[in-house]
C-alpha cells in the first residue's frame, strides 16, 4: 500500500520536524504492509508523479479556496484523500459538504488511521464505509456525527517504535522529541485539552532510550516538545541531567517558566543550542491571564524569570496573544508599556484565533463575535469593546513600538 503524507511548512526555512506523520507511520509500521512518503509543501500545488492508495494532509492554511484547489488536484492521484489536525477544523464542514475531501480524522490519529488502512487494503468502498461508521472520522455523509476521540494510553505512547526521521527528504539539524502529550490545563483558546482527556507522559527510561537511539542514528541536537507548559521541574531535571552527561544539545518548545529557578537555568546553559529562549505567557496582563485565558501559574513571576535568564546571558523572546473577548481596549492600550514591565529582547504579538470546540469559540459563537467568510478568506472577531480592524492596527503598532 502506497501512502503519501503532505505537511505544510510554516515558513521558508524548515527548522523542526512535524511529528504527526512520523507517529502515524511508526504506530502502523509493523501492523500493515505499506510504503510511506512524506513531502513538505507550501501553498503551491506539489508535483505528483505517481498514483497512491492514500494521500493524507496534516493541518492546512487559512485560504479555503487554495486548499480546496489543492485537494481537488490531489484526488487525481489517489484512491482516497483524508486530512487531520486542529487547523483543519476551521473549514472542515465546508470541505465535507462540497465533497472536496473523502474524510477528516478528529483527535489523536494513530488508532483510527491504522483501521482506515486495513479497510482500504480491501477496497476504497470499505474504507469509506469504515470512516462513516467510526467514532473519530467524518465524511461528506456524516458531517453531523458526534465525535469520540481514540486516544493512546500512556503505556501505548511509551510503546511506539522509534520514529524514522529519514522519511523527511529535507534534513534539518534537530531531532524533534515528544516528552508527553496532552495538558491538564483548560486555557480558553487551546485545542490540546480538547483532544487529550489527560496528560500522558513518557517514562524517563523511554526518554533516555529515545535520546540515545536518535543521537546515534540521526542527530545529537534535540527539540523537546511538551504540550503542557506547566510541567513540574521534577520531571525535567533528570532528563536535562542525563543530556548534560551525554553531551547532547537541546532547544525547548515551551519553557516551564512557572517552576523555573537557578538550578534549571544552569543546566540549560550547559546544553542549550541557541542563546534565545521563548516565554509564552499568552496574555499581556494579569487579569486577562487569570480570568479570561484561565492559565495556571503566577503571572507576576514572568518578570523574575526574564531577569534570571538575562543574568545567564540568554536572549529572551516573549510571545503573547491579544484579542480575547472580554479583554478591554484599556488593557490592550496598556501593553504599550510592556517594555518597561518586562526586560525582554524581542516580543511577538498575534491575534488569538477561536478554534472550534474551544471555550473561546463557544464565547464568540454565543455572542455573535466571530465572523467568517471562507470564500473571501475572512476570519474576524468583533466585540463591543473593539473591532477586528482596530485590533489589527493595534497589533501592528505594538510590534513596532515594543521591538
């Protein structure tokens, strides 16, 4: 069985590998006979030179018409076209209603994907029938189906075979290593806690074995991924100590700043591959952080963490989201003073997006704050406090003022 997995790159330079296709391949590897290709693409139509049994798409971009044209083009080269990932949900219903795609998988994909391949091995009709009946898939005929996710257990997560990073033809410096998936927080904007019912963690033994295997077979430089930005330091400490001992190098997706103290900084300094560290408070002031975003942790600690990082000569990059319903104009205006509040080096400010099935989206839908016109590629949030145009102009202004 021939499978092509298409991954959309976030920018011109591929820095880290997306794990979704690698975990699907690893989970299915010894359970069904298949050949597996991964291609990294942008919004231009890729050149396909052969026929595939299945083409799968991981996430997508926000231009519905471009994505629709891509799907219609790809259907000429496969028996079945499917997709998944949280961003797909922005226009999943329209894709299905217009029969642009054969099926969309919701939530963790390993188990549903394997079952799909088994049914497709029989024929296309069996595969479509499977998706129509399975709890994690929707098809053009089952758009309104209630979805139930098919999650891996913690034991199954620790049991997945090693990933084959060589499936990516475009090589990058770092091996992406998943430490745990899921998050026990319930941030209003986040899809992670909607997809995973609880945090599932790899054991220290599993992590050490993966580090050694990938260091010997691929790269000693690691990009550590952890869905929960408030994982306790006791989880990270033995991992970092082991990496120091083995002289491995790392970058971290989410720095666990709420439990950060000098011992952690000293370990990071020994093995961190870059001088720059990202801090993602996801809000610009304490009230929004606590009452609207529902983040855990002490917002006031950010200032102390920045100061500590700077003492150890790290470049500090802050990332915040603005535009939450309930966030006032006065609060957004006050972010002009963040440079005086936080002694960072760079700051990135973006508009929060109301993903489906999040608390943020429910608030927007209940109050008619969210407007979308997929054909015109328009996605806007307008509240009684501010409108979308004002917010975009404010973001542009803040980015210039604060950098």
